[in-house]
C-alpha cells in the first residue's frame, strides 16, 4: 500500500511520525477489510507472523545486543 515506487524522505530533524499514503489505496483496502472476511483472516494471519518474526522479545533483544556491540 502506498506509492508505486519506494520513496524516502530525509527530514532534517527526526519526526515521531511521518508517513505519506495514497488515500485512494487506503480507502480501497479499508473497505476490503470491512467487507471480506477471508481477506481479514489472511491479513491477520500475515500480521501475526510478521509481529512474531520481527518483534518477539528474543528478536528485539538480539537486535539490541547487535547495536550495542557495534
């Protein structure tokens, strides 16, 4: 979801939140999530797998150790 090509914006001062979205796609997929049970289940399953893979406490701890070690 978002732009067709990856876009990076370099902010001179760090921002807490900065995301540009394609509002037409946001509306389209929001509507799909509301109407399509199978799509919701697929998205939910994928989100759970992503969260477990990337944000499990052991994964986060390893990343912190790597950062602190470098």
